[in-house]
């Protein structure tokens, strides 16, 4: 190192926009958590395992009972699916 360090900062909005329109996240979740991402969703039986497809910025796109369906929906919209844990 030369002693000259450069720090780059990224605006949170710019960071959220990275991958927008290119990447989608597949997030496993329980039905108990659905209303956090999908406030307009009807009440569901507790304890159901579901999968949410989210845009790169975190915007909910789809809720489904199958990981395969979430991945297929991402591919159908030319999005690269990435798993969230």
C-alpha cells in the first residue's frame, strides 16, 4: 500500500438497483411471513412452506408453493434466479 486509500461509497438506492431486470431472488418462507412481503395477501394456514420471487431491489414478484415454479417464472421473464436463505 502506498498510504493513499480510496474509499468508494455506493448510494443505497444505487446498490438496490444493481441487477434490476436481470436477477431475481428465490426466498423460502413460511406462510406466517407472507404478509410482511405481500401485505394484500389473504390469511393462510400457518406453517405452510412457500417460495417468494423477489426482484433485485427486493420488490415481491410472485408467491408460490414450489421452488421450481419460482425459478421457472424467473426464467420466463429473462431473470437469473439466485437463492436466498
